C-alpha cells in the first residue's frame, strides 16, 4: 500500500472544506490534503440545479482569500437594489479556481478527487480501487457535517406510480414545455426557486400547484446587505431584532414581532409558519410566490398516482398532464451538534448562524491559537441548522455566546476585522463612526444586549 504524510486530512472538498483549507494556509505553515468522492472541488455546487443562486450576497460567501463576484448592486430583476447573488455555475467555477489558483498553487495542498475516505487515514481511489494510507501528523478534518442534501442525489421518501413525471429541478428547463400543469413538492428555498423560475419564464400561476407541508418563515434580504451604504438598513434591522428578542413573551410572540418589524415574512398572513430554515428572499420575490393560489397544506407527500396525491394528512385529486418537481431534499439537515475539536479530529460545523464558510474559516484560525481543545471549544460552540422558531432561538443563544467570546480574544477579533467573509461587520467598520445617527444605533444595541440575551435564554428554555 502506498503512503504519504500530511498535517491535515480534510474529508470533503465542498465549501466548508475549502474555506478551512484556505484559511489554514494563511494562518499556518501546514500541509493539507483534501479528498472528495466528486471529480471536482465545490461539493454540491457541481450538481446544483441550473437556476439556483445564492440567497445572500456573494461578497461574504466562499473562502477568505478570494472574492466572489464584484460586490455590484443589481440594477434590475427581483434582487434590484441589493448586492449581487452568484449563480450556481458562478459558484462552482469560483471553487474550481480556488483549488487551482490558490490551494494547489501554494505547493502545500494536495487534492485527491474521485476518492473516498475509508477511515483512519486510508483512502480508496474510486476508479482504480487503489488504496493509499495517509499518515496524518495533526488532525483529520471532517467537512461532511454541513454537507447539503440536494434534489439531484437525495433519496425520495415517497412513492411515484408508473407513468407519473416526477423530476428534480435540474431538469425543469428541459421538461417544462412538455406539460400543462406543475406541482412543486416542498417548502424550502429550492421549491421557492422553482416556483419563481416557472413564473419568470411565462407560466400562468393557475398552472402551478404547490405542496407546502409546513409554511416557512422567510428572512427579508433587505436586512442582510453588508456594505456601509446599507448600514442603517442592516443595523437598524439588528436593533429591531434585539428589541423583539428583549420584549417577546413567547416563541409565537417573537415571530410576530419579527414579522411586524419587517424582518421575517410568510406566504399567507392567515397561516402561521411551522419552519424556520433561513430562506432569504426579497419583497418582489415574495410577491411572485404569493401569485400561486393552489397551495396544498396536508403534510408531506407519500404517494403520487396519475389521478391522486396521497399526503400524510389526507389526499387530493391530481391535475392531468402534471409535471411534479421534487424539491423535498433538506439542504442543511444536521439538527444535532458535536464537540468541534476532539483529540485528533475536527468536526466542521457552523459557529455563526447560517454562515458555514465563515465558520469553517474561523475554525481554521482557532485551530492555530492553542494546543488545548478545551480552550478551542470554548471559542466554538457548534450551532445546529434551525428547523423551527424555537430552534432558531436556541441557535441564536449559541451564536451570541460565540460572538462574545470572540470579542474578548484580541487575535480572533483582529482576524475577523480583516476577513472578507464577515459581511455584517464590514458595514460597521466602513461607516463614519463620528456620525451622531450611527453612534445612536450602536448605543441602542449596547443598551439592549444584556436584557435581550437574558430573554433569549428564557425563550430557548421554554
């Protein structure tokens, strides 16, 4: 068996694995080996549906050392007035370039594509079946915890009868013209993208049926813009969020306050959402989604027959000549957490809510600070993916604890201030701090922090 040595073996060359490796190159002299079952870096972006886009600005996604996009403000379309959102093809090409021009070019990174990790540093090349032992001097880094489930490769949990056309959204642009009706399955961002793609490409809303097992809360994209030009909008939203967290008497009351503040939105004002997965949309996108009136709310689909849909809470007649679009894959599905630094392993997880690449990059920095896993884990409370408003609050508590811990560590604080992935901090750094209105915003945030955090903990424990 062939063998070689490396300092860090990163299992998974998707977004988080690449962000970790990139940051480690900048903060240490380590040698890194990445292995991935795909033939290219970039993880799920290589298999994404063609009309997918980031739903938060490109400027704070990817790896720390290389910008994604041009920080432009879109001048047309449903994202008009906000920073650009990279397409799936752009993200995939970006990660290919990161591997080629940054990681491999450094001379300290080795990439083994079409390779699976067998355990204990042994890997197998999928085409030749050749096995290699990698002697890891420091740590094995598991970058698969935040691996996305995607429509093209996930396993369906429902039955589809013969003769029924049911596809992942990857094939929608090739098959849509063959059908007169469309049924979208799922309530996440992929389903929203599919609905909007149909409408933007000429489908009549009456042609679309939408199976929504649980209605989603959606985040208003207006409050996630990272530049100083959006400071009052962005940090004003943070003030409103802190006010909601400070005053809320219950989980439902919190959600209502977030909606009243314009921070969260829902499909139907008469239907209380049941999930909070962090889908981020603009008001024009929400308006388009609301054009669809035929929404089925009877739980998850179980069976699709030519003339009937079977769901957990009932059934309904199916429309003839229907193309079903399977958007039921769960993107980030990990709702549990594990210690991140553990002896000879690092389990990459989010340490800032909804920010997987920032989290992975910061974990690389934290890895270089100390030899003590106890010290490192105190700076890196793992944050699970949210499912409900209750779990969102739990994740916000962990997020707040991490932010406070980082603010007390000068080296981490300095690293964050120069990291391009810290999109929210950039607006605060670039704004004129002598402006009285800016000073008033920071003063309000400081005054609300302690009572908001205390009530957040109470809501999380409720």
